[in-house]
C-alpha cells in the first residue's frame, strides 16, 4: 500500500482550493475594448462572439461594469472612419482613440487603469504598424517619431499606461524620452516586447477593420524563436519599460515563463482574439465546457508567470471570481 498519497489533497473542493498554487484575481485582468468612430450603438464583431465595437456611449457602460467587477484595467483600441498613409488620426486630439480615452478617463477616474494601444496599424490605410518608405517597407526610425507624437497625445488625453505594440526597435526609449521631455514623467509604458507574427490575430483584424497589405513578419517575432523573445524583453526593460508583455499567450507559455524568470518588472500576457474565438467556437458547438475552459486557460497563463492578463473575458471572469467560482 502506498504511504505517499498526493490524492489526499484532492478529495474536496475546499481542500483543492486550500492548496492551490495559482490563484486568479480580478485586479490582475485587463479588458481590451474597441471604440469605433461614427456609431451610435455597439456593433457586434462576427468572428468574436460577445465582443463589440463600442460607441462612445456604450464604452462608458463597459468600463463602469468592468470597474465595478474589480477588473484592473481597460486597453482601448480605436477604429477610425478615415485612414491615410501616416495614420494622421492617431495624433489628432479629436481622433477616435484620443477622444475615447478622454471619455473613459472622465467616466472612470482612477477606479480602473485606463490604457491605450500605441500603434499605427488601426490608423494607416496600408494596415502596417509604421510609416512605409519608398520601397514599401516599414521605416523603423520614421515610425519612432510618429510614436513619440502619439504618446504625447494619448498621455494628454488621460492614458495612464501606453501599450507600445508596434515592435519597432528603440520604441520604448523613444517614447520614454518624449514623455519625460514633455513633463509627462508619470505616464507608464507597457512594452509588447515578445509579440509574435501569429495566425491568432485574425479576429482582431476584423475588430479593427484592418486594411493590412502583406504581413508583419519583418518586425514581429518569428514563432520558432524563444530566446529572441527574452532578448526583446531585456532590451525594453533597459530602455525604461515599466511592464513587459508576451503576445499571444497560450501558444507561447514557454517564452512567458522564460521572460518572467528574467524580468525585474511586471510581466503581462495578452490572450489574443484567436485564443478567445477558438474557445467560444468550440463551446458554441458543445465540444467543451465554456466556463471551465475560460478559467483553465487564464489560470495556465498566470501559472506560466504572468502577473497580469489581457483577456476579452475579463469582466465576465471577474464576476465568476467574485462569486467564488474559480475552478
């Protein structure tokens, strides 16, 4: 008969809860939100069941609901009505993202961390994350100048945490320099350090009505590279990032664990649109238990080392956790 019986600690929900190594908390969750210019009500996104493009009115309600559930933050993405090669709407104080930031900050105050996506892809007519040169390639250094201008507008609009998602070399240092020179020293930077050129972004591109021509493999990370993701995070920390992130989450848990073991700043992960939609689609077909799959997926990301998780289930998951449903 075995003397060592690990099963003893699995015999009841109370025992399992008492010895659980990884625990989820609403404050560790961030809810991504899409705000579309020129709409009067929320518009469903076909490839992301349950997620919408918000109007300025509906985003107020979504942020209030998230804050009341104890969600830690909201990440805002803008969907403009017009786009051009330079992404001019990104630096327009009345552009949809900057306007939404003002609205949300006025609504939420400091009850929730208001975060903004700092990237040009939603605002350019070619859909790339930067300025194109005469050969149609993304010009890294010209793009940094645009990011600096975006950072100032977003910070002045009320963003507390800028999500640098463009994967340009030197973007953290450039944005930190611009913020500090403008006296915006308290505006924090979330660096999308290990952002991979993934197939899992498809539904997101529906959500922002992406006009992407080609792909982003020349600046996002190759899925086969793990050490490179750690290297990018280390560089961003050296340049002044306050938080670093791995994106996507589920397919890159090894990278997430390695970054977490290396970083001396908080490490977050983004459970991206494809991860969300795969679970939603399987659940709609009755192939998996939706709630259990949602909780398990976010638990796995946290267990791998994430201090925070961006997830489209943030408010719903927070509600379950508040009700004591955590497994």
